[in-house]
């Protein structure tokens, strides 16, 4: 693939068919009303691993809060994480801010119109650099994510393992030589086809696909076999015991460490392992609270990319703390009714929000 003397990955006729289809079938999405590189960048980061419908309200709120790269660069981290709350993969938000600070410092607040410089920014890899370069700047740079890999594997009948970075790299270089003048529409048309026609789950809608006349998988009835993707290793399971600790109107929250999973977010205090009810009071005392009453509530599970949390949980009523008391565990006592919603708490804990926020019944 990719040499001048080889067949191009998409013929000029296939590229035309794709662009024509995109012009009349593209969804009207908020980030398609702009070529502003800052806005395109925010949309592409939010859309990583996240559904379009889920992204829409976050995209609007985020740009209202941080309309320019300068606003994002200067934002307090807690505010940033609060705006990202529920979207998941929080390192995306922290990388966005680091990159914004670099754009302000090194490029006077203008995103660089250059694939290599874009890729040197935190959180921007091959795909995102290609997406910003092509969609915002119109540069002939490929943007190949899992969806585009599916489209291309089927189109050319490739049995290469799309989980293999070398295969991805081959697709990127062969795509480079077929990018038309309107690189922006070309990138988006491949993304759109992967989202709406050559869909990730279920049968592709070949009857309405502009590439069907050019597609090897369609011709040879291979859509069920392609793309080939080697299976990932299984996720690690972590058992946790979560405590919703209340002293009357206040709930204990703890800030997670500045690096690692869910870095910098707030959580209900928790420990590794599944504790039985009689083990709970001693642990609560080590956190600096005096437990009065312990009740088991429902279990919950949360699936991250590489880890699964299997949580059991207890509500723990503790003796009232004086105002200003700061427990040795690094917990914050937050007035549940008024303030809890100011803190970014990841959706991994959403099963327990109701215990953290409701008025205590005693
Ligand atoms: N997924 C990734 N980028 C996208 C875009 N620009 N529009 C729709 N879905 C996307």
C-alpha cells in the first residue's frame, strides 16, 4: 500500500462518491459549524471514546465556560474537572489544559497549523493531529481512528489486524496520497461513514453506502469477517469498599491523588477489598471519624478501559464534627445540600450520589 505504482487505497471515483454522499447526508453537529482550530480540537478530544449525543451538552457548556484557549489555560483545575464530570477519561481534560498552556506560551494562543507541532501537544496523537490539521486547517493529513480503520479494511478487503499499530500506520500513509482538495470534508466523510453506515456494532448498511460499488468486503460478502481485530487482554478487577460518611448535614469527600486513574477528582472515601460490616468501624476511626451507625447499601460496578471496580458500600453516620475540623485522612466535609454539586465526582460513584446528597433522616 502507499507506493505511487500501487493501486490507491481509494480510487478518485470512490473519493468523489464519498464526498458527494457527505455533502447531502452529514449530520448537523455543533462542531461542524466552525473551522476554529480551538473548537475543532475540543470537539475531537471530547469525541474520543465518547458518543456524539453524550458530547453535545458538554461541548456547549465547555465553550461557554472557556470560549478561548486563554480561558482554558487559566482555568482552576477543579472548575475544569467539574465541567468534565460524567464524560470520563479525565486525563483528557488535564491534557487539554496543559496543551492550552503550551499554545498560549509557545504559539501566542494560536493552534499551530502543522501536523508535527500539533502532535507534540499533550493529549494529541496521530489521529487528533490529523483531524485538527485537516478539519480546521484543510491540510492534506489523514485522520485514522478505529472507525476509519473499519471502513478502510472493508473497502480494500484487508485482513491486517487493526489493533496492530503497524497496520494503522500503513493505512495512514496510503490514505495520504488520496486526500482531495477539501481535506476537511474528506476526513469528516470517513468519520461519518464509520459512524452512520459502516457502523461499529451490527451489520453495515451497504445498501446506502457510497463506497459499496468500490468495496471488496461488500463484493465478496466479507463484512462479517472484516475488520480483523485481535482481542484485548481482560480487564483487571479491583474490589473496593466505599463509605458514604455523614455527620448530619455534611458528607465526607476525598480528593484523589494528582496522578493516575481519576486524578484530582473527588470521591467518597474508600479502601481496597470488600469489608464486612464489623470491619468497618475501625477503618472509619483511622480516617478520623467516630462511627455511630453503619449500614450496607447496594453494590455497584464500574468499567474503565483496563480496570473494573466491583464496589460494595456502606453509609456511615458519624458523630458531629466541629466546623473547620479537618480529618487526618485528607477528607473534606462538604455540606451536602448546598455544596456537594460543586465537586467533580466521577460517575463511577453515581450509584451512591443519592446517599451523599439526601437530607439525613435523623
Ligand atoms: N468522532 C470523532 N470526530 C468526529 C467528528 N468530527 N464528528 C463526528 N464524530 C466524530
